[in-house]
C-alpha cells in the first residue's frame, strides 16, 4: 500500500532542494527549469576552484577536461548512447545550428519543418535557404493533436528533393509527443535526414537515442533537466558520422569554433579519420 505520509514528506524534502520554488507555486512549462541547491553549489564551488587554482593553468585545464568528460559520459548514459556521439554545446539553438550548417546544401534542396517549430531553428533554416537557394516547406502537424496521424502528414509532405526534416520530439505549444521512431524510419526510407529538437523531451521523457535512430538530436540542460543555462548538447548518430564526411568536417569546424574544449571536439575529430 502507498505510504501517503511518507511520499508527501519525500516530496516536501525534494521541493526544499529548489530554492526558486520555496516562495511560489511553480508550474514548469519548459521555458527554464529551476536550479536545485546542489547545482547552485556546484557552480559556486567550480568558480572558487577556478579562481584558486587558475583561472588559467595546466591544473585547471586538466580538471575541466575531467569534469567535462564526466558530464558527457553521464549525459550519454542518460540518453542511451556512447559518449563519443555527444558534443557539448550551449543550448538547443546552437546545436541545431551546428547540425544544419554542417550540411553541404545544394540549391533546390528542401528542408521540411513542422508548423510547431521554435523561432530559433526557423531563423537558422531561413538563413540557410537565403544563402544556398534551399527551399523551405512546412507541414501541418498541430492539427494531429487529438486526431489524425503525424506520420502520414509527414509522408504526404516529403518530396524527392527533401533533404532534412526538422521537428520537435515534444511540441512546445501543445505538449504532443510525436512518434519519432516511425517518423525516422519513414524519412530514412526516403533518404531524408532527421534533426530533432529535443528541448521539451530531454529530461521529460525516458529516452534511448540509439533506438530512435534520429541523425541529430539537439537538447539543453536548462529546461527539464533543471541544469544551468549555457550547457546543452548535440547527439549525432554514429552511422551518420561515418557516411557523411563532408558534413562532419563542417560540423567539426563549427564545434572547434564554438568551444576550446578538447573533450568536446574529440568525437567529431575522430569521426573525420
Ligand atoms: C521546442 C523548443 N526549441 C528550442 C528552444 C530554444 O532552446 P534553447 O534556449 O536551448 O536554444 C525552446 C525554448 O523554449 C523550445 O521550447
């Protein structure tokens, strides 16, 4: 039998870990998660360590690499993938940018979006369209919230020149969870790559990215994972890394420019070999 008093105590204790919700009722809608006390303390301790031993020194550098690798391993374990497929970035928008700018676009290619995508990725797609003569098409997925089938909506929208589908796993405006595995299978049967915006799914749904098979999965720590703003990531499917080296080289360059972190760029550089 459920021990209600004990569960309430545990919930109360858990709430106490979040200073940001002590004085309010907080309904996390996926904009930005509240930071738990442990994360706040870790951030402060990190800055103290950096100032004490650096801020710039061999010791600090080695320490940061060790911490970063630890983070990457934990993220990978949580998402059901190997650490080499995870690159640390700033947030979802940066991860989508890396994925999209890494593709060797040809004039006439098409990017297929859904009608529920975030302005950040739409802006990136529009800039790519402007620079490379790529077409943008948008399919009506929102109407499938309570009826209809998102997979057939996407199937109908795919064209022979569709190169990439960009879609959210969980739609930010309705909360609908899209049947990603089926959508990915459909796209791969049509030689279309899939970039997933995981802003509202990572930390919210149990995920195994190896099983889902999407080519790119962009995510962030500052929403449902309740982590600090400024730490996000990009998963890239290993098969994709091997088969599409042109994209990889662009992707690696993007990563190198974005961070000075050897651990972060290692998987991309390895993949170029
Ligand atoms: C679906 C979706 N994609 C992208 C973003 C932007 O995320 P980030 O701030 O990590 O770039 C958000 C932010 O709310 C979102 O809801």
